[in-house]
């Protein structure tokens, strides 16, 4: 993609520059932008409404006619978050967390929803859902349907900025497919959405961006760069000279780095194989390929499971991938899900042990709080013991992030008619 078509650029001095579109002027550094009052005007609301209608129609069309997936109706309140650490923080208040390990999400809690059924042992706190994925997996396990999808609201208690909202929408897919096929389905969805949205809402899309940009996006979506995290970090080191990228970790991968990678590769980036124990607990390990492998042991109670996993310099890697929009950020997170009940419970307890004691091995001790949080995930753990259970892979596409990338918007708050941030909404 020509440099002038990038919506954002990672500058050498650390700034993230917004280059502008047909409506909004360039901004020197979007990370300094106060987005809480930045909302679309009446004309933009009309256009976004038509674009959203075209996108929803395209989502249903793609999953129903192309992928053969069934739509699933799901709850908006849950006791199972995609981050056991966030659940622990809310449900076991007052207990000090000794690790600086970041929580994957921060949760919105509803504390008196079941007030008459609560006790000191179980305060009955529930959460607003931040992902439908765990329920999609459970649906497949019990229904026998092989492919499912959902379009739902997600809530995360984090400060809104140029690419984050506190309430947003996910298009999520789960299926009895390999991770390779899962990535193909995700890239196919992106191509289908770009094509059909332009067909259904051409005037509205071209109000924001030029046709050559959309055509270039379509081309790049058919020619993504698939790269392992280890290779991407090596390229970041070569381009920047910063020695931190010589460490094999996803902790140094932020918005600046994601943008820089798309500038290096000049297309969509499918970034694969993060360190296994740095991924969400529901992601599994990559099967061995080549000589660099490690032995993993999952031990829970009296059960133990030994497996071999692909590794990079002795570090096991996950069977996962993020898809980064060119000149923007990650729009899709995907992965092959944990395979067995033992692996699943081990991953949950390991993370909680790290939070509480600074030692992942402490997750195996009999700690009443770790036990209590783990039990909330028992329905998710146990589906892997059902007769006929088959492994699944899935992904989530951020609705507003997709539109921010497609329309080259300076702030994600401009990608929705009614943006929700960390401040009270105006409407």
C-alpha cells in the first residue's frame, strides 16, 4: 500500500500519526487525543447506520451461505470471563495480588442482581459479557452443530482512547475446524465485508475514503503476510535497533509495533505463534513442527497429562493468530482452543497462582479462593470430557475496529452512532 493510503503511521519518535481522510484532518499523535467528546454528527450517524446495516447483512450472508454456520443467541451477563484473573479480582476483593501480571480484561460487575440468593461465601456477583466465545464452545459441545457464530455487545472496563471503547460489538465464530482453516475463514470474512459494504453503501463509504483505498484493501486482504511472532520481533529489531525486540515475548507488542509491522510488510499481517503461557487460558499449544520442541506437563489434582509442543528457543508457542489491519491495529484475534479438561483447568489455576503468589506452580495448591474461581469455569472445563467432543478453533472480529480501519477514522468513537466511553454518555 502506498504510504499516502495509510490511515495511521508509526513514527520513529514514538508518535502515532493520523494522516486524515475525506472528512477528518491529520493529527500529529492520536494517543494524545481526548476521545470522550468526539462523536459523529447527524450526517455521519445517517451514513454509519446504512454502513452498519450493510455490514450486518454481509455477516449473516457470509456465515450462512459461505461458511455454513448457525447463529446462536447468547446471554449478556456471565460468571465466566475470558480472564480468570479479572473474575478473581472482582469476586475475592481485599486479597492482595502479588504479581504485576496484567489482567487480560477488566470487568463490569453487577453486584445485586441475585441479592436474595447471595451469601458471604458466594456474593453472587455477575459480569457484563466481554466475549461470547466460551458460550459458543459450549453450544457446539452440547448441540452437535459444527459451526456457530454470534454478533453481540462486549463490555470492558477500560479507559477509551483512539482505538478502544468500553462497550463495543464482536462478530465471533467457533467451529470444529483447524486453526489454519479458522484463519482462512477470518480473512474470508474481511474480504466479504469490504466487498459487500462497498456494494450496499457505496456513497456512504466513499464519503469517508477514496475508491483506490478500498480497492487496495481488497487486494491486500487476498494477499496477507503470515508471520510468526519471533520473525516479526526480529524485523522490528532490524528496523528500529531497539534491543527489547530481541526478547521473545508479546509484552512489547503494542499499538505502535502493530502499526510498524504493517508498514514493514505493507499488507494485512496474520501474526502467529505467541508464547503459549502469555496467551489467554483458552488457547492451546502448537503441535510439534521441526526439531525445536518442548515437553509440557499439565497436572491437576491426581491427574497428569504430558504433551510435546512446538517451541521457539525452548519457549512453547500457542496455536493462535491475530490479524492486523494495514495502517491500523489488530481487528481479529483467533486461536485453537484448549483440548482437554486437564489442560483447561491447569491453565486457569496456573494464572491464578501467578496472580496470588507470583508463582504459577502455586495454582496447584489447595487454596479456597483459587478453587472457588476455578469452579465457576467447571461447565467450560467439563465439555472436553463429553463423549464425542471434538476440538474447535474460533475468532472474534471487532465491529467498530473493522469500520475504523475501513473508513480511516481518527477515533473509534466515530465508528458508531452511540459511542460508549469511560465517561457518562451524552445520548
